[in-house]
C-alpha cells in the first residue's frame, strides 16, 4: 500500500506539473464558451453526465478494490482525470448559461446548477416552442402524446432525461435549509 501511495503521489505530481498548459487551455475554453453554439452546449451537457457516470463507477471500483486489498493507483488516476474533465465542462457550461437571462434565472433556483441550466437553454428553442404546453410536449412530459410503432419519437429524449434530473434535484434539495418556491411545490405534492 505504501508503494502504491508513493506511485500515486508521483503520478499526481507529474499531472500537476503538466497542468499549466491545461490551466491556460481552460481559460481559453471559458472564453470560447461565450460564443458556444447551442448544439455544442447540448453535446457538452450529454457528455458531462456520461463522464460523471463513469467517475461514480470508478469511485465504487476504488472502494471495492481498497476493501479487497487490491491496487488502486490506476483507478485513482483515472478518477482524478475524469473529475478534471467534468469540472472543466461544468465551468464552460457555467459561462455559457450565465450569458442568458433564463440561465441566470434557472441557476437562482435551489437544485439547478450550470449543467442543468445550460441543458435547458441548449434544448429549448423558444421560437419553436412558444408556450409551456409546447415545451412540455417537446420534453415528452405531455401524457396525451403517444409514440406509435414505426414512428419517430415525438419528443426529445435528452430533454426528457434533463427534466427528470431537475425533478430529482428538487427532491434532493428539499432537505436543504434554503428551499425555494419549486421545492415547496414538490414537497406539497
């Protein structure tokens, strides 16, 4: 275990030594985020959640390997890199979302951060979905919408998942000290 810890420390020291170009790249990416097209924001939101899922799985693998006395150096290195990618994408999406009044409004709600706000901005085109009902239908939340065999899906699956994540965030945020309007509505229902 001591040898493995030393290997991990050396590996992380090497990573940190090579971080200066990455730090500069991160600054450049934040500048580019100001002109990020919605299509690319959708792509980043989708891959953010994919990276997060992989990082959580690595976390469980590290825990299980540690319990079994197995080496975890590579797993910890992978976890660290996935975490860096995830946080970089989150900061890019934060810059993207803060450019829009609806993004700033969304992030003011307890339980909604930059990734969800950016996802909403990237998926909802108010020119095409000018009413709440149209947005609900586009998000797959209209219970009257049917998906018949052989038909193209009549809603956006990624937006539907994002709406589920919003509901989950409201559910988890209701236990926090600051519960806002939407958390209270969830709690009442």
